[in-house]
């Protein structure tokens, strides 16, 4: 459903919008992190990953770079 590295628009508490990066796709949503967190995870360092249900991920802002 979602690809690692995609930047997605999410709806948070109170209807606030934000842009986060997909770390892992799940059956009913995705594990998302900040851009800095994504860079840290790619380097093998720790960073928080927050689960979002698919209904709160409202669009793809940017596709991941091709490798």
C-alpha cells in the first residue's frame, strides 16, 4: 500500500495536518517518522516510528527516490 520513503500527508489530533515519512507499510496503515528520524533509521540508529491508520493518511506528497 505505502512504500518506504514516501512522504505522506496525515491528519493528527484535532484535525491538524502534517507530513511524515513512511518507514513501514502495515496491513491497515503505516509506521511513520519525521524526515530526520527516517535518515537516522536508514543509518541504523534509533528513532521513533508512530503507527497511523490508513484513514488518517490522506495523500502522498512525494514518492521515494529511486535507488
